[in-house]
């Protein structure tokens, strides 16, 4: 029975202390004026709220006014009885309307879809084709099963990027954005063990997620089944996945990726890493496999794997924990970089080895690998590192408020509100908002949020909601969108760079309480040079870690229909254009705040998602972390193409970053940073005053800047520069940018698997180089396994 299997598989994981969901109580509910009833979860054994609530979402910039965003597969003829072939009706539900498929040019922002699957067993005989900008959502109360037919033909049960004639694909893998699959059992066990059955072909980029899935595969000794197959991409995030059986739980390769809370049992190889630049695994549970992680692709003379970071893991009853051919003579120099941090072994013969040579011994009993590294190690300011393949010399002293009761870094699953009834939700459209991309919805949104805090979950049906002045989000607020509903800043309130103004102000300084935002996009319309898209002031109440946060929520500046910041208005290569100064800052975590961020992409567009060409759009700052106490947890976040910096951490404490990804604006140095913005002392902006006037690679946006901060833990980075004013010849000499990471007067900062691209100096402090790219060449990037110069013994 599906429900029974699901509960037995996931309940022990989801109730673990490190990932328990935040309690539903909050300060705002206790202050209720009596106009609404305190929000209280209830036992729900039927359909979740998505299947019951009124769906009147729209895509306002779609030329077809009848276009429908929400689709229930049952309304397309599906039976879900485990006998009837439901393939055609599922694909019809996904593809209905003028959606972005094989002929759309690779992307579109005008045809989103949320495809809902009620409980049942859906027999599938050929691939379910995921069109661009699709959310596939199963009933989280009793997740449906997608059952592969014994005669199945195709690349995978779910296909995110189909191959056509001659190997031509529908989408460009590194731009295959906006996809989501959650709440399913994916069952391959009816197919022959010797068939190459695949659960999901997941070839994706940013703003994508796999969440709350169980993969059931053959456990036969000759099985060829695999749960997730990913040949490339530029992701990405997956969480709360269970794999049972298979030749591979996951066979994957990607530029950068984050995985949280994966459990893999009874597979021959739990994870085969074919290639990557950087991959972070947080809370990885492997049991009764032959090999935990195989990272030997390419062999020691041509390693395909750049770096792997494993944090808070347990490997049990598995002869080899990590299969790796890395040594001091491997090629390229820094390839095969590996971090093991708080990894528990139980009955593991070899922790790390190549099948012949043991690099780190295991145990027949139990032991914990506290902090172990394989790759280049930096411990002083000389600017020189050494190859290390043993326990790291400095064990991280982890901030107590970042940890759960079990000593692991805290984490929690994204809220899905399956324990609430449809009557516990209030729709902003039902309250008078239009979401049509032109009507000012500020007053309605503010009224709904004020009246609903602690009492209702605020639902934004699909649409584009114009906000003309600051919306105050009180403690006790829970916001959920549909197919990434868009909140768009537009108005005189955001017009002055000299007066930065938040579009969303989440809590006031000193506020404590619940604040949850999921499935939302923040954007601007036209030039809004004073807009801070989100200012986050609230912090978690005592005893409720992770009560305030954002999940599957993104910042998208320009490059989309209705923004007036597309190729027609902001073409690449233009001279400075005030009409394209789109925002002041994307996200500000203020001094008083704490925050839990998971799968958050802060993107200023480099190209037009609807028209295709590159664009030059100017956002002053990316993500600013100023929280003086923390905790701040960031799992699978990215910040790209902002003028001054992508991430800046100033006067902050207790910050965890588990895989961050950045790109320098493609147009720089035309203009050079800080142009077209003016640095602000109050925001502690970099000034770039040290850069020589004749230099074209100095005054460029920082990928990561940490200033006067402490207890900062970075587990995996991909900090890239691919262009110099849209020209890529600088990649030939790996000197597109002078420096990528700036560290100034910090304490207790740990950088693990630091990957940069085309920055002459990977890390600097006070203008001095602390790590050079030439000393740390990897398969594509440059990699420092452990940068502990500012770490505390």
C-alpha cells in the first residue's frame, strides 16, 4: 500500500531532530484581535489543499487569455487505478496550451503550469515529458505512485529535457530553469531487473527541485535500475529523497548542485558522480550498498569530478564509503577534492580508497570522521598551499545556534501545509487583488497580510502582482504561491538610489515569529534603482529554529515578459542606461534577523528568457547578510550578475552556506564596478578604489565578500567569471577577474571546496593574494579543498 510504505520510509527521517519542522505557534497568533481564529493544524487523511482550493491563477503576459495555469490530471481522463495506462492523459495535462516545448526556443516565462496528481497509482508506459516552467505536485497527504509499465520504452519515467533526432535536445541544459517535482513514489519494480529503467532524467539548471520522493527499484544482483540520471546541467537542488535498490541510486553530473537529506539503501552504488565542478551533500544516509560514492570517473590521470563535500552523513554496512583515485600526482592538480565533515561510519571497511590503496581506513564497528580533507590546504597568509589527504588540522567550532540537538547543522523540509484544510487559506485574488501585471495590488496585499497573520495561510494564485510601495509582512505570516507567483516592484517609492526602499519588509527590527515564503518570484518592472526587493528583519522565536525562511523562492530581475527589462529595452553592449538600473539590492538580512533559505536563486538576468538575446541589466547588490547573532542557514542558494557583489557578509555571526553559486556580470568591465551605482557607507559597500584606472579585471563584482564577521561556514562554492564585456578570450588565460573572494578582519571562517573560475587570485585580504588560481587548477575551475587561514583552532 502506497501510504503505508511512504510513512514507514519517511517518518523516521522527517522526525529527526536536525530536520524537524518548525512548530506552528507564533507571536502574532497570540495577539489575535479575535477577528480570526488561530491557525491550527489538523489530521488530514484525504486530498491536500491544492486539490480543493479555488484556482483562478493566470499568466497575464500570455497572448492567449484562456491559458490555464492549474491542471488536475484527473480532469484529463487519468484513472490512477494502477491498471489503466495514464501516460497520454498526464502528458496532455502538462502540454495543454501554448507551452514551451520542442519549438519554443528553449525558454518562456509566459506559460507556467502546476500539474496536480491526487492519490492513486498512475501506470506509465513512456516518458512523462516535463515542459519548461512546470511544477509536478502530488498529494502530500498520501503521495501518488508513478508506476513504470513492464514494457516501458524511453529515457526515464519523467524526462526534463527530451532528446530528438541527432541528439538535439529541447532545452539548453545550463538554462533549463523553473522545474519542480514533489510528493511521489516512483516505482520501477515491475520492469525487468536487467532493463535500464530510470526514474527521472533530471538535466536541469537553477530554480529547480526534487522534493519528498521515494524511488523503488530492483534489488537483484544484476539490476540495471537507477533512480536519478543527470548527464549535465547547472543546478540545482534536491531534498528529502529515499532510494531503495537499483544499480545506482543516483548517476549524476552537473556544474554545481546541493542535495539535502538523501537516504539510499540496498543499491549497488549509492551515488555515481560522473563529473562536476562542485556538489554538496548535506545529511546523506547510505545503508547496505557496495559503494557509497564513486568519484573515480576519468581515472587518476583525467579526473572528471571537481569536488564533493559531504556534511552530516552516516554510511552503514557498506564496504567502501567513497571510491576515489585522487593522490598527490593526480591530474588535474586539484581534481577529486573531497571534504568529509561529521560523517559517521558503521561497518564500513574502507572510508576512502581506490579499490587497491586505502586513503582513510574504515571500521567494523562505529566511528566518526570529524573533519577530513583531500586536496589543497591553506592555513596561513603566505599564499601557498599544500596537498593534504588526512584529517584537517583545524576542526570547525560550529556555532551552537546553527546546530540541532543531535549536533548536526539544523535543517527542515519545505512547508507544504498538507496538515491544513483549504479553509485555512485566504486567496489574495478572492480578497480583491488582480495579479494582472498592471493593476496596483499593494493595498489589497497589505490588508490580507495584516488580517491573516497567525490565522490564515496567504495564497497567491498564479499571476503578476504590482507593488508600488513597501508591504509590511507581520510575524505569523505564511505565504505560498502557485507556479511561482510574481511580486513586482513598480512605482515612485523605488525610484531613488539615494533612498533605498524595500518592496517586502518582513517583520520589524526586534520582531520574533513565524515567516514562511514558498513558490514566489520577486521582480521589478522597469528602472527601480532604489528597490530592495526583500528586507528580512524577523528572527526565529526561542525554541523554534527555522521558523522564518524562504523555500523554492527566487529573485528574477529582467529578462521576462512584462518587466520592461528585456532585450528590446536593455540590449547587451549598450552604454550605461538609467532605464536599466533595475534594483538597488535583492535580499537584505538585517542585523536583527535570522533566516533559513533553501533553493533561493537571486538572478539579475543575463539573457532574455522569452526572446533569447543577452541583456545588460544593472542591480546594485545581491545578497547582504548582516545578522549580528544569526543563525542564518543557506542551502542551495545562488546570486548572479549584480554590480558590487553577489554575497556580502558584514558584521555577521553564525552563518552557514551549503553550496553557493555566483557569476560576475557579463558586461563588466563595461562599465566597471561600482558604476552605474554609487557605493554606500551605510551598507558597507566595496568602493574598488584600490583598482588602477587602466585595469580591466580589477573593478569587477565580488563573488563573496566577508567583512568583520565570525563563525562563517561555507561548504562548497562555484564562483565564476565567464566573460569580459561579453568576450570570452580571457578564459584562455584564466584572468577575466583579478580576485573573487575578499576576506577582511574576520574570525572563525571556514571555506571548504572553494571553487572559482578565471580569477587570478581566488582569495585576497587587504589587497594581498592568499590563494592563486594557477596553484589550484582543476578540471574546469580552480579549487581549494580547505581554506583555513581565518579558522580558529
